[in-house]
DNA sequence: GTCTATACTACGATAGAC
DNA sequence: GTCTATCGTAGTATAGAC
C-alpha cells in the first residue's frame, strides 16, 4: 500500500523537521513514489499533514487496552482508580521505549506548541479521552469533587511523563547518556509511580484537613 | 541598536515557526532593516540562529537571582535546600506568566526536540547550572546520596513545570481556557509546590525504610 | 555599515503522457 | 493511478552602490 507507506514517512518527516522543514519531494522519494502522488491522494502538502495527524490519532487509540482502562472510570473504588492511573502512565512510558515512538511523539509535541487543525483531530481521539479519563480517575482516587483541582493535578502528572520526550536533550545531559535506554526509562517509571502515590496521598490529606 | 532588535525578532520568529519555517526576509523586515544585514552581522541564517540561542542563554542567566539560589547549593540544611527548590520552581512559573515568555520558551522547546549546536550553547549557560543545582538540592533536601536517584527525581520536577509550555494545547483544552492566565498559573504553582513537598517526603521515607 | 540588485536554489503545484 | 516535465514562487546568498 503506497498510501500507508506515505503516511508513515510523513509522520516521521513532519515530526522530525516540522511542517515547513519537511519537503514533499523527500517524503515521496523515501516512500518510493513520485511527489505528484501526494497531490493526487491528499491534495497537497497540507492535506498530507492532516492525514498524517489522523494516522497518529488512530495509532494512539488502537493496539492498546485503552478502552479497558477507560471502562474503569466507571468505578467508585479509590484503589481501583489509583491502579488505573498507574496503568495509564506505565503504558505511556512503555510505548516510549519503542524506537519508532519518536516520530509520532515529536509530531504531537510540535502541534502542542503551535496547534493547528491537526491538533484538534489528534485531541478529538484517544488523546482527549485519556486526558479526561485521567481527571476523573483522580477525582475518584482522592475523593476530591472539585474538577478544577483534579485537572491541575492531572496536568502535573502528564508533565512527568511528557518530559522524557519534551525535554529529551536535558534528560540526556542530566543522565549523562546518549539515549534514554529502556533500563533508564524503567527506573524513571518507578520514580513517577512513587510520585503519583505521594501526590494522591497528599491530595487526600488536603481534602481531609479542609473539612 | 539594530543587532539587538534583530536578535529579539529572531528569537520570536524562530521560536514560533522553527528554523526552516522562519524567513530571513521577514525577520529583517520586522526589525526594520534589509535582509543582507543578517549576512553582514551573522554570516547568514544559521549564524543568526546560533546568535539567537546565545541571546536566549544570556537572558536566561541574567535579570534574576539565580546566583543567590545557586549559592544555597552550598548549604547542608535540608529545610534550606527544600526552600531553594521551591524558589527555583516558583521563579520559573513566574516568568512564564510574562507574555513575551512564549518566544524563548518555544525556542528552547524546539531545540530540546531536535538538539543542534544551539542547544549546547543554551545548556552550557544558566540552564545547565540550574539543572545541576536542582539535583544537588534534592540530594541535600532528602539526604539521598545516590545522584542517579536524585537526577530522576529532578526530571520529574522539571516535567511538572515544563508541561505548561510543552503541552500548552492540552492544558488549554483540559482547563477549558483560551490562554493560561496568571491566576491559573498561580493555582497550578500551588499544586506543584504541594507535589514537591509530597515527593521529597516520600523520598525521605524511601531512604529510611531502605536502611 | 547599510541598502538595492540580482543570482541561485529548492520548494509546491500543475499539466499531460502513459 | 502513477510518473515526467515544467512553472511560478518562495527562500538564502552575493555583489556592488552609497
């Protein structure tokens, strides 16, 4: 399938070099086809970019047990909710261990910085669902009713996961390693897991002393 | 000063649109000069980009009390170290409240994703110093001797701060606001401050139960 | 030092052969 | 559907006037 190959290369190139930095010529050549096939299939560079965003959004929602985790949002047991939060974070860090994860992670990061319509499409899918699930799970796990407080907490958790991709250069310097290998990611995952428990416990304590 | 104005615009444009996305014509025009003055002063686009990186690095180290904070690295009092950690985080989030902070934050973010020589220059300055100071302060605040563990913890703290810029689009969606206004940042800073205490306390507990 | 002119290159889009 | 060939339009770089 030419189209699939085109999309894979597109995500890689757009992620690595950005919308302006990537060239349709290079993408087409790497996919082993002519540049004009991009025009034919996607109407042009912008169309390919949006299609690449949809492709990322699909892959983000597919091949995982995200539905199972999101089902647990229906729970009202704090321990179950906490386990679900851990599961989401672990799964995300697991994905990052894959080598080809770079492409889509960079693609999304760029969209986070200056969002275009492509971000809407990605967030409309699995990404938005998981973010909202995280907020709800925090409410359940801590007994906090205030959605605003839970959203702020969710952002602080997302940041701890995101940082390995968003600030990869700083991480490499700080850890004095050329690339974040799986062993280091595992160690970091353990740190984040402990942090999550500490933060959730703190939030429970905050709630109780407020009463 | 034409050169200073050129650098300010360059940071803004490169940050917003990336190295490839920004055009020397636009930058020169916005700075009220001819494009060829970029060639004259900086040798070309790449030279201007590196000069912009140096400019960012300088501003990052200047106009702040970072030296005062870094001096506190010399302390051996856990409470003082903890206060210093809080101070670093607060100062960073304070800066983000400024409107023009966007430019350099985006500039650095892009370099984090695909580091070039520009990142070396930025990290060689205040950024690297503060990162290392953070690690050391964590050691002092928790009594942890293991630098590796402290570095992992430092990354998790950096992530919580970084996320407001790195995942700004997600933050906006999650908080249902068009832009992260100062009031929200303050609320978030309070959350992060509580998180830091929770995490440091947890690390102290980990250390004690290990003994 | 700064600007105007121009040269050169690479890009995306398009038309048309097959 | 896919490729080749071409066009117009950015972009950077350079040379030379002032």
